[in-house]
């Protein structure tokens, strides 16, 4: 191995290992602070995919509930209109 004064191999290796350790620490802190076991697909791709699918399903169900509420309101308005027409015809 040739010796090069412009480069310090040991320092470069230590820097790379320090960066990896810092990244692992940041991932652990992110998991701890979020309270979730899976934060990204890197942690567990299958669980992440299932979680995203469940979130999508929950969002779809929530939208369905809102739509049912709107439909119910529309039916109440139509019922009120029909009651008014009935009152007019009875007179």
C-alpha cells in the first residue's frame, strides 16, 4: 500500500463509521419519538405496506361516512319539500 500525504485513510474510515453510527442513532430516535415500530419501508417493508394500505382503507371509510351524512341531509331536504307540497295539496 502506497503512502499518500494528501489523504488520511484512518481518518476517512473513522469518519465513515461515525456517519453510519449517527444515522443509526437518528433512526432509533425517530422510532422512539414517533412511538411507532415501523417508521419507513427500510425498517420493515411488508409492515409498512400493510400500514399504508390500512391508512388508505380508513381514509376511504371516513370519506364514505361523510358521503352518507351528505346523502342523509339531502334526503331530509327532499322530505321537507315533499311535506310542504303535501300541505299545499291538502289545503
